[in-house]
C-alpha cells in the first residue's frame, strides 16, 4: 500500500484479453463527484499475477452546466450573415 493511502481496494472487473481500453463508469460503481479515488492495477496471465502498480489518485468533478441558448445580435447581423452571442461555461 502506498504511503498515506488507507483502506482496501475493490476489484472493479475482469477484462477480456482483447480489450485494450477500460472505462470505469461512475454510476455503475457508485462513484461520487467531489470525492477522491485511488486506483491501481494488476496484470494476470497464464504465468500468474503481477505485483500491484503504483497508486494513482483521481478526483471526480461534476459536469459543467450547459450554456444558455445563443442569442442573435441584430446590430452585427446582416442579410448574408448572422452574428451570435452566448455565455462561456465556467470552468469547474
């Protein structure tokens, strides 16, 4: 166990040998935005199991809010073009 990390790790799945990418779905594993999670992995084949990898810490955040609908700027728009304005989504 890495220094400063307490608790037990929970296995989140066994993956087929032909999969090159693993996606961890927050809803499936009840992960919560605002919490920190620690991950490590082991590899297993017909020869046995590897030692655990170093631990990686990941903090989850909520998705940013959706921007408001764009608004046509009549003063800058013309017969051949439309100028739109919208609010930038704040970075969370």
